[in-house]
């Protein structure tokens, strides 16, 4: 029984990371039909944001609050990845709606650019650039209506960008000095250290579980609840659901589908950033960290049913549990009297990489019988 609980816990922890990342992908794919291959790199940006936040909280003035940097990094990662996603939607994806092949190739190109950007540009310079973009894009949103309608608005906007560039340069210098103090010449592959309250294990019902993985599960639950509440309770959430069901009718009723697309892509990208926070707590952060999850995320979306949140949840946890049962060989311990031919097959796939191959093969077989996934769309959602 204890072995089964451990396997379920590890599977849920693996599925939680997939769920946060796939949740954003499901929303974007379900609404816009966009296959965003740069989604994994948005996870990478969230992971690096966590690392930068950790560095900042090592400053003498913030060191008393160091143990809470993970909480702050969740919000910062959501904002950073969300803004980058919005920029991606406004500059590239918006011009390619209705062209799935071109969108696929464009987002793949963006993913390669972001990976090479991380490899070639020092972390301090990259941080300064992202800080400048965030401040320059977000600051005008807080201007009063009077300023926005003023003929001098362009000068206010120029001043905000000048301030953004200045803060970006200062941020780059700050991060550079922190990295040099830590003795890191390169920040391509970095490690995020969990705060004291997340280290070790906790005992629940006589079983011990790692605190880090429990935190990841909690982050996932909060993210899922927040998204469900947003889609069902907020005005923009209802508009997103309306556009998902029937874009043409929503446009006729006065809903700005362009704004809905921007908000949806921003939220989906922000969730990828939150997934990056979870990934950073599991191991080293590098340029390829997002690529390790992107295929799994797409399989979750397809298996669950495109755009279906409930299906995404079931598919994520199902893949996570199967990965642990097969990859760690736990199924052999749970079922010791397994027939020899089946036991030999499980032994052959008893590694993490081979377990993924087997799971993906099973998913492909499943989709031959249910090509629309576990929870297929119905009614007008299929027609649109």
C-alpha cells in the first residue's frame, strides 16, 4: 500500500508540471487553433525568472525575506512569460491566423531564437532587456485617461520608455554584480535553491513526501482553481468562452475578438511561466529545459480533448502516473506475479525516456479509437 501511495504521489507531481504547462496550451489551442511550439521556451523564461528573483532576494536589504522568493517569482514569471507571449501574438501570430503550417514554422523559429538568445546573451543583459520591455509596455497602461487623450501623450510615452531603458540598464548591472559575487562566469545552466521551508520531507498519514513536490502540487491546484474561476466568473472569462464556442457570433454581438485573443495568449503564456517555476525546483535550468516538456504538453492537450480543461486535468495526471509506474519499474513491485512476457516488456521500458515512448505509443493507439480525445468538443464548438 505504501509503495502504491508513493507511486501515485510521484505520478501526481509529474502530472502537475505537465498540467500547468498544458493548461495554457489547451486554452490557446482550443480558442485560437494555434500550435505554439515556442510554449516550452516560455516555460524556460519562467524558470530563469525564478533564478533571477532568487539572486535579487540575496541582496542585503531583501535577505530577511529570502524564504519567500518562490512566492514572488510565481507572479513575476507569470508576468514575464505573459508579456513575451503577448508580444509574440501581436507581432507574428496575429498575421498568420488561418495558416496552421506557417504558424507552426514561425513559432518553431521563435523557439530556436529564444534558445540561442539564452545561450549567447549573458543573463544580466537578458534580464535588463526583459525588464525594459516590461516597464515600457506596462507603464503606459497606468496613465490616466486625461494623459492618454492629451496631444502630449507621445512625449509621456517616450519618457516612460526612457525610464524603462534606464531601469533595465541598472537591473543588468545589478544582476551582473550578483553573478560575479557568486563566482558564475556563465548563467546558461543554473540551479535554483529551494528555500528552507521547502526542503526535507513531511509526514502525512504515516508516509513521508518531499516538500518541494507538495509545493508543486499546491501551485498546480491554485492555478487550476484560478483559471476555472476566471473563465466562469469574470466578464473576460465569459467572453473567452463565447469566442471559443462561436467566434463569428461573438464578433457580431460586439465582443472584441482581437482583445480576447491577446488576453487568452497572455494568460496561456503566463501559465507556461508558472510551470517554469515548478520546473526550476526539480533540477537545473538551461536553454533546453522547455523542450523536454513541449511534446508531453501537446500529447496531454490531444489526449484530453482540444480546449477541454477537465480532459487536460485527467490526461496530465494519467500520463504522470503511468510515467512513474513504468519508468521507475514500480509496477513490477506492485504486481510481482506479472506474466513473464509482460514483465520483460516492462523491464525494457523501465527508464524515464523509454517509458515516454511506450506511453506515447499507447496514446496513439487510443486515438485510433477516440480521435477527439477523452472529452471531445460538442455542438457549435466542433463546427467552429
